[in-house]
């Protein structure tokens, strides 16, 4: 088993990016340019490393390799995005890696790319890149190539050495479990489960009992051996179940208009453990959004957009506007799920004006965009 935190440190020891490793201060797949650049790098790294893993480390300063971290990024549908744009798509995973020196809520993102063994190329146009384009790594740069196209294995030895140096040991595992329960989450209900005599999953959160079921909110889940973390906010309700072979998390999301809100199952994440020392994380969207009268939603949509325009222009909001502003993330989310395709883009376009005006509403807006990412890439 590979200790992902040690893997990141070993990658960063190669101070300059190269043909099997890239580093980013952050990634943004919320707009066309950011999405296109991400797809380009994935394509180039896969083609430059046909027989071994390649990596992107997210949350690192480019100039001095300082680990500054990024927000949790739980886009479990990132593989669907890659499949949509790349022919012979590689396998891509994004993991949140905990570093104890980072501020609370910050992690390092680790993108792992494993080639399909075939030449990866763009399926269709995206931003300024043409469908059919092929990219390779030229040192630290992802470059298009139009002649002498051949995938070659040049990095297997060095990548295998880096991964070998990141192997786990029992001391790190025990320290991780004790730190999770006694230090990080001493104020929350916490538990752990050992799978296949190798893997330890710890979880902690606020517990609420409904009839015979137990639900969690503000949940931290950590696969200790791998330093892989899952996080669910205080706005979510999460149901946890497990058996000898798997650990499952069903996420619920609160939706509705004004005070009339209910919890709907959104996604089930299952970690399956194998006897050969490997594991796999699968996610299944189980979301069935509530439907509302379109005339009523049309009125809400226009009212919301008027308030957002006021924010953009720096105009004062009256008390009614302030009250409606608090509901905009939830109501625009409902509008999008009921066919108002422009609602998501409105939240993206106005998020910074909302942030400057009201941090609490901005947090709700980020939560709404997180849910929309899950729905969009399913």
C-alpha cells in the first residue's frame, strides 16, 4: 500500500515538473478555459507515460514548491469529464491528502493518471484546442504533436522507485488512527473499522437518530493507510453502513423553497476492499430532484437575477432583498434542476460579488455548485 502523503513529498522532491509529474496552485474545471487546460494536461501525461502512473499535485506554489493546500474537492465524476473529451481515456482519480501543517479545511489534491495503453487524443473541440489533437509532455510543458507520434515508456523505473519509497508501515497507521480519534475529532462521535486486515477507515461527525437509523452531519471520513479523506458539510446528512468487504456512505441533500425543505438522497459512495491489498472507490448518483411549477420558478429566477445584478452594480439591498439573497443558492439550484440551464452559470458569474457581500451566503453558494458538479458529470 502506498502512503499518499509520502508519495506527494517524494514527487515534490523532483523540484521541477517533468514528463510524469505536474504541480498546480489550483485547478478550475468550472469554466471552459480551466476545463480545457486540465484535459490537455491529462492527455499529455497519459501519452508520455503509457506503462506507469503520472501525477498532478494541486495546492503547491510553482516557484518554491511550498505546500499551501486547496479546499476539499470531491468531484467524484471527474472520470466522466475525462471520458467525455478524450479518446482512449486514461483512468483518472482525484484524492484529498491531509497534511498536518496546513490550515484547517485545507488539503493537497493528488490527481493520478493511468494510461489505457493507447494514444489519448481529444474527441472534440474544447476552448482553443481542436478535436483530434494529441498532446505529449515536453519537459514541464504539455505540447501538441502532429508528427512522429509514438507513445514510449521512459519513466517506469523512476516512478516505481518513487512509489516504493512511499510504502506504508504499521506505525504510521496506528499513529493516524490515534490522531484522528483523540486529537482531530475529540469533540465528535468517532469510530473505526478494519478491513481485510490491512485497511483502517475512521469516521467522525455529529449524530442524529431518526427512528432506528443513525445519520451524521459535518462528517470526516479517512482511509488512514492512504491518507485519503472524504468530507461532508454540516448542511448534508450522511448515512454510513459497512460489512466485511466494503464501507458505504449515502449522502443526502436538503432541497426546497424557502422553509419547505426535505432531504433527498444524492449519491452513494462505496469503498470496496480486495484480498490482494487493493481497494476501489465507486460513486453512484441516486438523485431524483423535486419538481415545481415552472411559472412560480420563472418568477423566483427573475427576482434572484435582479438581486444579483444589484450586487454586481454595487447598489444597496433592501431588507426584502437581503432575505431573498440568503435563499438564492437553494432556489437557483432548484431552478437548474427544473430545466433553467442558465441558473448554474449565474451562480458561477456572481459568486465573487456574493462573497464580498455575505460570507454565509457564499458558503451556501459553494455548496450548491458542488451539488451541481455532481449532477452535471453523471
